[in-house]
C-alpha cells in the first residue's frame, strides 16, 4: 500500500514539475531553447508515467534500424507510391463512351 501511495506521489510531483516548467518557459518568450526545454520536461513526465514504454520504444527503434540496414545492404532504396499520384483519365473516358453509345 505504501509503495502505491509513493508512486502516486512521485507522479503528482512530475506532473506539477511539468506544469511549472511550461508556465515559466512560456512566460519568457525570448528564450530560444524553450521548445527543447518543454520537450525534455514532457519526455521526463511521460517516462515517469509510463516507464515500460522506454524499453518498448528502444526495441522498436532497434528493429527499424536493423531492417533499414538490411535493405540498404541490398542496394539503393526505391520509393514506389501505393496509389497513382495523378487521377487516371482512362476510366472517365470509358464511362462517357459507354453512356453516349
């Protein structure tokens, strides 16, 4: 019971810290690194709230890197769209011809 209470207190502290940082950084608009600070604070809060996601994200990133390395070793990558980039006019002509005829 004490462990659960302690974890909730830690999460409340992280939440309060994130809100305080957001207020302080947004009150000082001339800071050039404001986005970086807020991103770091948000990441810290998210990692405290969901600690298991850190490992999951590392595993997913590593799997994606390994896949890309394997594909690049086969040669240059070729990007092919799944659908045509421009609408096809052949179908429209066929429909008009069948209506007129």
